[in-house]
C-alpha cells in the first residue's frame, strides 16, 4: 500500500481528534496544537466522517467507547473512504482483547486513559514522523 503524502496546513501536520468528552477533547486539542499540529476535533465519529477535509489528515486519535460508532468503526469507515493516515486509539477501558482488535484494525497503538500527556504527544510525533 502506498502512503498518502504528508499534507500540512499552515505548516502544521493535520490531526483528527475524536473524543466525546468535551473537556478531554478541548484539553487534548490545546495540548497537540501547542506541539505544532493542526488539530481538527470532533465530538463524534459521525461528525468526523461528515467532514470532507478529514481525508487530508495524517493522523487519527480516536477514543474507543463513544455513542453512535466506536473507535474501531471510525477507522474502518475512514479506510473505506481511502484515508491512509496513521491511527492511535485512546481508551479508559483497556483489555488485551481490545488492544488485539485495535491493532488488527490498523491502529498503531492503544493508549490508556487517564492519559499521560507526554506519552500521547510522543506517540503522535512518532506516527506522524513515520508517515
């Protein structure tokens, strides 16, 4: 599979952030923006999938357990639209089964909540650099 070129917006790599908790979403958006990323934040997977500019992103950071569709379905649907970026899952409900399912679905890593900011930033920087 060929990789899509790294598209930058105003000199920043674009990230997609899907988190249904508004406080967590805003906190992560500010954290990642402060680290130099163009962060598009969404309250749901359906909101992300309705945004045609989402396909320009290089990385997805998605919560697993959300209303409407979960993090696994979000990545599957993005892939179905031709998106080829890297993906990280965040979850407050980690299990060996979920990690196996996420990695099999194409996620690069599963990060447990509560998040350690440095771990998330490091993971995002690694997958963006690998893209």
